C-alpha cells in the first residue's frame, strides 16, 4: 500500500502587535487558504507620526492564488480597518454581515480608490463552502451590531472561532450569542475552540448592556439642565438606549460629530436603530428648548482632538458652550493609551462648569467582551479537544489558557501561541510546527514601511534630544574654509543656553578642520571626524545626545 | 482714627502640571513666606527627552529674603524631588521628619554638589515658629513612613494641611492619622482645611495596609516555587510585610535592585524596618536553597527599563532567570503613564514561564490615599470654615469640593483653585484675588528650560515627521550652483520609497535655484524659497510635514 501523508490544517495568527490573532488570522489546508478579519491597530506612544498599523501581508501576497476569501467577524476598525490597504494589493472576495459590509463600503469609498471590491453579505446561519473549508456564521453579542463567530468545518475537524463576544441574554439590538448551536456543535465534537481573551482578567459576568439604561434614566431624571452624552459611534445599542431614555424623559436629542451622524444614518437605514418618533432635533431648536428637554449626543469618548466633545470642552464648538447645570456622561471607557486625552477632556468640562459622570463614578458603560465565567461557559458548551486563546495580549492568553486547564483540559491540549506561530492540526493532534515572520506595516501619510525600519528609531532619537546641523564649505585642494560655519539646532537647547554653547562648538569645529587640512580633502572622513567630536562635545556640556548632522561641501 | 488695613494671608499653589499644590505651595503673610513641599513631576508622553519637571521658582527667587523655610510633608519624589535644584539657587532652611530628611540627604549627595543644606529634623507634635507663622507637624498615614500633615497658625486663623493621607487605624509602621488632634483643632476653630484629593473618585474606605499580608500569606503558602515580589522601594510597610510573611513561611529573602537595597538599608538604620532574624540571604544562597524557601524582593514595579524585575523579565539579570514554578507578585499599581511598560513586563514574565499576580487578579496592593468616606470624616472632624481641595487633577478637586458641599458646606466657602491662583484669607473671608504665572521648568540632562519653550514643540514635530536637510553651495555673484545638491533625511521616509522621492526633490530644487539666479544672491531669501517649495513638494508626495532645513552656502 502506498504511504499517503495526510494534509494538515494550519492556523497562523498575523498582525504583529501583541493582540494575538485579533487583526488577522489565516487557516490553510492543502493549498486552500481562508483569512479571518483584516483589521488595523492604532499606534502606541513610541510611534510618533504613525497614523495606523496594519498586518504585513507578504505572506498573503506570496500565496495570493490560494486565498479563497476574507471572513469578517464584525465591523470594528481592528477587524476591518486594513481592508482598504489589503484589497488594493489583493483581489479576493470578502464575506461580512450587513452592518460590517456597510462600514467596509463606506471605508472603501474614502480610502479605496481603484478597488473593485467583492463583498458578499452573509447572515447568521449562512454557510459558505470554499475549497476544503465550509464556514458558518453564528451570532454573538458584542459592542457593535451583527457580530459573528465562525464554525469552520475542515477535513481534519471543526474549528469554532468565537469572534469578539459576550453572553448578553437580553441584548438591546440583535440576537444573543447562539448557545444552542454551540452546544449542538459540542455534542458532535469540536477539534479546536479559538476564544476571545480580552477580559480574561475579569472575574464573574460582564453586565448586560441594558443595565446602562438604568443609570441613564436616573441621570436624565436628576439633571436640571442639558445632558451631554458621548460614546463609541459604532456602539449602536448604546445610541439606541440614549434615544429611548431621552424619549421617555421627553428630551430631544441633537447629534454632533461627523462619525456619530454617519453611523446613526447607516444604522437607521440598515434597520438596526429604531428611532423614537420626533426624538431628534436640529441646531436651531437648541436655543428654543428648555435645557431640561435637551440631550446632546456627541463624538469624543476617547478625547479625540477634533471630536465634538473636545471642541465643546475647549470652547471651540460652533453651536454648543458648556453652561452651569450641564451634565456630561462619558458612556465609554478609555481605550488603553487614550487615558491622558480623556482625563484632559473631563478636566476641561469640569472647568467649564459641567458635572461630568464617568466610569469611576457610575455604571455609565459596560464593555463588550465576556468575563471569566462567560469564557468558562463557552468552553464547557463547545467541549473542544484543543483550546487556543486568541484576541489578547500575552497575559490575557495565559490567564485564559490557565482557566481552561483549571476546568480539566489537559495542559498539552492548550496552546498559547503568538503572531506568526504555525499551529498545525491533524484529526488527533495539534502542535506548534514553526513560525513565520508576522510583521507590522506602518502607515504614515502616504508612506508605508516596516515597523522595525530605521525611520521610527530615528524619530524617537530626534524626539528625545533634537538635532544639530552643521554646514561649512571647504576648498577641495587646500582644505581652506571658504564659508562661515553654520550651526542650527532644532529641539535641542533653548535660546538662553544656546548662544555660548554654539559659539564654543564653532571654535571646536575650527580646530578640527584646521588639524585635518590636507589635500585632496576627503569629505566623508572630515564629516565623520567633526560629527564624532561634536557628539562628545555636546554630551559633555549638556548630558544629551542630539542627532548631529555634519555637511561639509567641498568645492 | 487712622484707617489700618489688616494684612491678609495668601495661599498660592505652584507646580504647574495640574496636580494642584502637590509639588509646592506657598503661604504668605505680611512679608513672611513659608513653602510647603518641593517636589518634582515625571514627564508625560508628549515630553520626549525630558528627565523630570520641577516648579519654576522665579516667584521664590524674587522674594528670597522673605522665605522663612520649606516644610516637607513626606519623602516621596513628588514632594522632595525638586530640592536639589531649588537649594542650589535658594539658601533656606528645610524642615522634615527623620525619614524624609534621610532621603533628602541621599538625594543631595548625588545631585546637590556645592549645596550646604540646613535640614532640620522634626517629629510629630513639634512646633516651629517662624515670623508670623507657627507650624505644627501631626502624623498621617500614607505609603511612606513618617508622613505628616501641618497645622499652621497664622494671625488670621488656623490652616490645616492634610498632606497625603489615608485613615489606616492599624498601620504596619508608625502612628495612625491623629484624629484626636484634628478633632481638638476642629473644636477650637479652623479657618481652612487643605485636603488631599487624589482618590476623591473612590467611594468607601481605602483598605488597611495590613490586608496585603493576607494575600501574601496565601500566595506564599500556595507557591511551590520561588515568589518574586516587586513594590515601591519607599513603601517600607509593604517591605516589612514581605519580610514578616516570608519569615512565617520559612522563606529567605534576597533583595535585588539598587533602589530597594538602599531604601531597606536606610529604613533599617533609621529604625522603621524591623528585620526578622536571619531572613535575608545572599546571591550564593540562591542555588543552595530549595525554591519554595526563596523570596526575591525586586525593584521594577513600574516597569522601569533598568530595574531588577525588568532585567529578570528580559533574561538580562545577572543572577536570576525565571523558571516554571516561579510566582511573580506585582505589589503596586502602575502610576498613570506607566501602564504600557508594566504590561510589557508582566507579559514577558508570563512568557518566561512565571505565574504573575497583579492588582486585577488579587489584592496584592492597597493605595496610600483616603477614599471618599475618609475625606468626609476629615472634613467633619476639622470643621473648617473654608475648604480647599488640593493634590489632584481638576476633576479630583471638583469631586472633593462637591463632596464638601454635599456635607453642607456653603458653596461660597469651597474653593477649587489651580496652580498660580492667589487665595486670600482674612479672619472672616476668603477670595481668589488674582493669579501669578506658575510655570514648570524642565530638566533634560544638564539643560533647563521653560516647559512652554520652543524646544519641546520642535521635538514633537521632529518626532512626528522627521527632518530633511538640504545643502548646496552657490556663487555669490552669479548665483551659479558650485556643488551637488545634498539631501539627507532622518526619521522621514524609508529606503524603498526614498530614492525616487529625493531625486525628484533635487530636480525641483535645481529649477528653483535657476529661476532665482540673480546677483547679488540673497541667502536667506533663497533658503526660504527652497524651503517653502520643498515643504509643499513633500506634503504632496507623502502627506507628511517633515521639518525642512535648507542651508545654502554663498561663496
């Protein structure tokens, strides 16, 4: 009998910034590839001047003819935001639910010139067969409408991908996470569960979205003036609650901020948002209505500098000024990294005379990911043979893996993998079988580059100590100085200390040039010598290391 | 009868970075000035290359002969860290408790060359009379030994300054906050209470420091391997608990990290730390002792890059490598701004195989400031006529003021002031009577400057988009180009995209120079023209705004 080596299923998370598999993941079996999600990441503070980060897709470009499709779990930026960049290089079909599809199309209209996208709309229960894969979408609750998990049937077994999820049994919009379907799958046998680890640190259950209504209710009842609410525009269920509670309190709602206006428009047209009759009002109504009849719904929950709420806080908003009696509700948590911006906004609003209510003071927000008891329930229902925590930084994955082990899963069946790791599955085994380079591409204006390229290192050096540029002209043959020595600094030293320091530096350069007068003049050698000397000189006098650029023109 | 205008008491918080009055405050009456605290602040992420920030003391230098003394409430950096910079310009006596004094002296040894400090040691109950002021120290609980509040008797009334405080009725080290003395003062009449607002957001009571012992006890009992603990070195009561619990579990403690070694040395010599017999061990013991007999106490609770814990996490520590079975305890919270560094450290430790226990997972830390019920109790005991929240960002002050009003204080007797505001007191009134400029000085190596100077703005511009330097030599009379055009970039564009972009830029420069060939050549005009053209050119091609520096040498 000829030996026949069966194919293996390969799972590779990509993305590169630590939130494993959140932005992109690939599944490969015998020449067929499917991609799950195509998201972007926002830069951290060590990445000045970077607009966004996207997964490097060299690995996809090399295999472009084998990619069957991109499957989108939901419409958040960290799951769809890379599509304009990717689809411009890779013409593959995209499968997404209605709301995600709308958001993708809007995004492509703005940034996808020349792309002719094929975006197929799917809904809960739909099954898509592509090559060796059959992909079924099942509804999960998350902080955006129409979020999905995936059931992926493959020749070696079934993979369940949770998407981003929580178990809200009374969601404000859409269906609860389909526990019945998951139990059914569990009974039939699941090879591996890939599950959202974002809140693996939090014990208990994440509160239901509806609980926010109670807080909003109380706030609107107590506020004698206007109530100004900000939240994530894509958190449509929160917007729905704001509209409902406002209507109940006979307050009319004015929307401010482009993102919020657009999202409400999209969500209403697509049928997710049910707008109570006559709840919206226009700018001209604001001066007519008594303040206790007004709600303002604004962008700016992350303290974004050009958002409506920040413009209000800074007295730069065209229509709205804070007056005493205003209550501001921050119905969102700051995304890590945004805390300082959000705090500054809150401080400014208080300073203007508002009362501000935020997460530390009242339950004005609940988050969109499951806590530990929900994570356990999912594992218990799906009963996977192998468990792979995804969507989290390493500590979240570790804690989620530990949770699975604490429920009795054998340690060797639990895999904490990182971006680029190749996790290989057969019908009866799983193992880490190598690693590919899973890099990150930065987007900086029209520029693109590898996150590890020198540009970012240089930016950080420039940021830390500034730059000194030295310029002089020297005679090619005699080495004689033909010009003044021109020294300019940027971001290095303040005017009061600068004069004497630069005068002294010039003297040192003169000495260095004189010592080196020989013919013919070797430009690079001279430049390097002056540069080394100046770096030492500046360090001695300032204990700083400015970037020193010496340009000696030889004529 | 001649009209006699009585003197007023003036209170002015200084410091400038939003944590009002935390770092420095002055009190002035009829030509006498006392200063309370002299702390530094750490830079935020928008301040690259800045080591520390200190209050600008022009206002003190102008009044140097009227300053009677500097009163230190406790030895944290944000209350003493500016002393080396200030005492080098201002020879005034400093009054501090024993532990704070020790820390100040250590600090001055390192950074105070040439200073002959006069630092007088005081203790709880001591009273210092200087000019019109009499200052009494009273003990408060905080996260460092020997913390004090101040009772300041003035001709217009008594001011109570809480210092940084919590109400721990069973402190691990030192005395509980002296509620009796405060009640006594309250009965006699207090003009104004200045009170710590740091945790005005938190309801209830801050847990007692001793509660951490219970968690540590459980962790040490359960850990089958080594327990590695990090905390703030100055949190001596935590160190004490680690030593006690270790001794109870027959574990020996190895100290790693300079700051921790020094602090334990200081605290032991000064009598604050009681070291159980034979609890410490040396590096050479580590390989001999079974792992469940070892505790490592390390610096690095804030993820500081050169700290012991971070070196351990990065496999760079000389004596210690993480092995499976190790448990790491982060017995501290990240100071705002340090979250990313701390998370990275935790992730690395998990990756190395350790189990890491941090604040989100167990009560391994309690903080050092009072929560809302404690703040209320202080107000109730002291019964001040006027209330001034201090030590907090604006929202904390606002919430603390709101708390005071909610207890029945008349709104007009509650003052939310900011750095630079002059709060004026008479025996029967208080009012904001103007504002002085309360700036912040940055320290960057040996350089000093105003935080609002151009240097920081330039650093941020450089960081965002990098720099382009252009150099050429032109004949003075003919305008003819005598050299090649030299273009260099730093932090702007990566190699693959750079070549063509710079070639094209050179062509544009050539055209610009040719158009402008006239005699005599006006260097500045030519440079400005080329710079403007290049800025537009680069923006068109990259959508970025690099700093363009054009140097045209005219010979």
